[in-house]
C-alpha cells in the first residue's frame, strides 16, 4: 500500500502508507537510526505526530475523522483536545489508546470496565470514521 518513496537529507526513507480524503494521510518513515519504521499522521493544520505502529496511526486517523478534525497543538498543556472530550466516552477511550504507553488494559482500568468494552468503543469509532469518509467521498470530496 506504500506509494512514492523518497529519501530525505538525513537518509530517512518515506512513503505514503495510507491516504485518506481531505489531504489526511499516514506516512511510513524508515529513519536510519531507528529499529523499525515509524508512522506519521499528517493532516492540514495539524501538529506532526508519529507512532510506532501502523495500527495506532490508523486508529488516530479514525479519531480525527470521528470528531471532524481537531488540533493537537497545546494538548500537552491542556490535556485532551476539547473536540474529543465533547465527542463522548467511546472517542475519548479510543484517543487514549493512541497515546504512548497506553494499552487497552490501562484504558479499561481507567474507566472501570473490561477490556472488551474498550475494544468495542474503538470499533464504534472506526465504524463511524469509515462512514464519515465514505459519505464525504460520495459528496465528491477527495
């Protein structure tokens, strides 16, 4: 699924891992000083954020579409972006799953529920994001 490989000045090879509508994409990066690939989420006017694995980057993209975009800038100072908090428990839980060092067991413990419930929340966010992307494509957005 990778496209348009390019080598940057620091010998990092990059390729588009997954492209979404509205200029949102996940870029696979192969830095020469890293053990494996990294995955960078890119969207217009969004702070660069990189993940260790493609699944987490895709989950982050699902959260992004579920809330119709959000700004990550300043999140370290203010916590979870307001657009995510307003979206509901399932979206917040899924956003938590994209944070470094956080897994389904941690989120389940945070909410006081079983991990299967958190997995269900993430599946709902994924389904909504897919519907949003499909609807936007049907309206001619690319």
